[in-house]
C-alpha cells in the first residue's frame, strides 16, 4: 500500500546506495517432509520491497506470525529469498563469498541472549568473533574496551554471562556485535523476555547507539511503546508491508492498529477517548510526558472556561 | 468480565487461609558463602483468590513459591499449605504436589508426548486413577482451556501455536485437580492475542474450579488485570502487600525496588505532580476517563 512517507529521509547523510535494499522479495519456509501435499501454506513474505538508509532508525511492527522476523533474517543472509533480491551495501546476500562480510556489516540480536552467548567470561564473549576473524591482540583489546563502554558494562567484564540479569546479557550480546564495527544492528524482539525497566533501558541503548555512532537500527517488535523513537515505522501483516510512515502518522489511526492485533498502550487509549469526547488533546502527543502535558492543558482550559 | 478487584479494604482479614507462611527464612548453602534468599516472611493467602508475587530478578519470588509445593524446605519458620506442614519431616510430599500445581516459565517446552491427550493424561495416570476417570479428567481439563478434546486431543503438540501449547501445559496440571495453581511468568513470550486468551481461560479456571491462583510476575499491567492482592518482594523480604490500588499508588517506592508501574499509573502520577488532583483510588482506564470527563477540580 502506498502510504506517504512524511518525514523525508533526505535530511540523513545519504549515500548513493541504501544500506539494505530489498526488492520484490518473497519467501516460504520449506515444508516438513511428511507434510500433506494438498495443504498449502501461505508464504511468510510476499513481494516485499523495503530499504534502510545509512544511519536510519526503523521500527518493524507486527503481531506474531506477521513475517517481521523472517524479514529481519533476510537482511543478513540467515535466510535467502525465494524470489527477488536482498542487497547489503550493494552485495547480494545470495553471493556466498560475500556472506561473511554482510554479517559483519549487519548484526542481529535475538530474543533470548542465551542463544548467542558462548564464552564463559563477558570479555571473552565480546572478543569471540574478532578472534575468529584473526585480528591482532592489541586491536581486539581496544575494540572490546570500546564495545563494553558503549553499552555501559565495563564493570562486568570479568563476570560469567550466566550470572548476569537478562538485561545485562542482552547488553553483552550487543557489545559482541559492536566489536565487529557493524553498520546496522537488528534487534529481533530482543526486549520480549525482559522486565519492563530493562526493556526501557534496551530501547534507550539502541537510541543512543543510533545517535552517537550513526548506526542504522532495525528494531523488530510487537510493542507500540517501543517504536516511538524510530524515524520510520514499517507495519507488517500476513507477510506484506501495509504501512511505512513516521510514528505520528502510524499512531494517528489507533483503530487500524487494533485491527492488526496490536495492544494500544493505555495512556494513548485514554488520550484517544478524551479526544473523541471533545477534549483538545493533540494527536501528536505520543510519549507519556507529552500526553500528560496535553491533558493538563485541557484540564486547565476547561477550568478557565 | 467481572471486576476482580472487589472492595480492597487494606485490613487483610483472611477467613479461610489456604497458605500460611510464618517467619520463613531460607538460606542456600551452595557456593563459597551461604546466602539468605528469604528473610522472615509472614503472609497468608485466602482460598479461592488470585494473588500475585512481584519483585525484581533475585528478589526471592521463585525461592518462595518452591516452598509452596515442597521443592524447598524452610531453613527457619513454617509453611502450611492446605493443612500440610511443608517443613515437617515425614510430610507426604507426593500428596502436597498433587494439590499444588506449579506451571514453570515456558511450560510448553515440557510437553513430550506425541498427542495432546497423552500429554495431559500423564499426571492423572501417575495418580493411578481408573481409565474412565483419567479420560473424564483430561476431557474436562482440555475443555476448560478452550481446546475441545474432540478437535485437539489427537493432534501432536508441535502442530499448535505457542499460546495453545501453553494452554495444553496448563490443562496437564488442571487434570490433577489441584487446589492451588502457581504460575511463574505465565505470559512471557506470548503475543497480545495469546496473552488475552490465556488470561481469559485462567479467570474461568478460577471462577469455575475455585482454584487459588498465585501469579509470579514482574509485568505490572498483567498483575493489575488479574490479581486481587499483591505481595511485593525485595531482597528476600516482604516489603509491601495490599490491593493493586494501594500498591500502585506507591510509585516512588516501586521504582526504588526496580519495578515499573503500569504506564497508565505513571501517567496519573505525572498528572498529580503537575497539579491535577486525581484521587489515589483510581485504577483503570474507565475510571480515569469517567473521572476526567465528570469534571476535575484543581
């Protein structure tokens, strides 16, 4: 569906190529061997075209099974498209020679950090992929120090990952990616196993990395409150992209988001109901403090009136 | 949907206590130095109610619930569950565990049989019940969680969705007819739809089977929807208990215990700080809306 992209990405430092360029991609998971032939399974992705610019922060929103994780896995050659093409900095993901380079450029953090932590010490884990790539010891040391500092876990470097909390382990996973100096980080539902406060911390780390290091971020989530900081929100449903716009535009139609089986955060629902009841609460108020000051303003207006 | 919160008088008068914990302390002796994970806990849980234990990682929630079905014994103090003293030597733990069902985190990972029916029947069969009794119990349990046995009984668990598999695990416990049901982070990893369904069936179980439900969670929104009474643990101590209304009013304290208040309550807190007079007993979205529309005085 052609939805107008309101905030133009031209303000970003635009290189000739988008960082990740997906053209008319379709993908179906291979059927299990014993699957009956007469039962068709809908493809996970159908004719997706989508791109992420250098330094852009994109949120990929959709409920379970909408295809968002599949799309994320296509971005660094974990899955290869059935039709169409995925290019990362111009490199086709089907080119096996380039796959290693592509994965160094685009890193994924998954839902469960335990699936990607392997070493017995935090700093060893962060150094792991650098060691595999054959970097010299002083370089490894410098990069590990920087990566740990970037996510604020220098003090945990000599601890064992299994002794850390979920939020801390996710930070170790991010540091492991940062050590490779990627251009893009994909967070695939990486907050869904965390408690609410660690979740907020995780979002602010991503925002900060985007801001300080000009990293591209693709944040895959089903939680509306996590997409507020994105420059662009891409909404998926049944393997298709149904909307691509700024958070303000996406949040303007809450009814539609409900239809897409997403949970509306209560403060937003309250603002919507007050607006329908005739209160002047601006649609652009999305964060908690914005909504609070809008409601406060409306209350004051009513009193003087 | 009934209002589960009822009249939340803070004087916690318990008529019929199903769980009684007196001066419970627990120490893990593993590791270099022994660690106290629970210190002098006193609480009572009323029969047929739904209550919640909340606390940050490492606050002692899991240690506490493991006392309720005898996986751990108290180092000091006493735990009495449905008349059974958990700490006493010679206690029939088997009988205790049939009465107290414990649903771990990600219970769907524990499904192992080739059909849904066989998986749910595993517990009742171990109880040496007759064939007909097993069949009736399995069918009732599956119907109760919204997976009619005729349609789902013969399917393999891996053909179901995540939310459905979790309900199969719940049915496996219900088939043992427990009087207490403990759920450890029951909604983690489920999407909005799976979550809403799971809650709906959980409420039904509470209403129809009069099972006492104990939720362990750090998701306050979930707790606000389901529980009538909250216990807040911090560093192994019971720091606060009360109805959701009174507990959520303590925004600052909850933050200091690393707990996040539900977003709506945070909004109300901000509004109060900005001088909008919102009474402290407002809890739900409907109440907030009605109050604001009904006229606010500052």
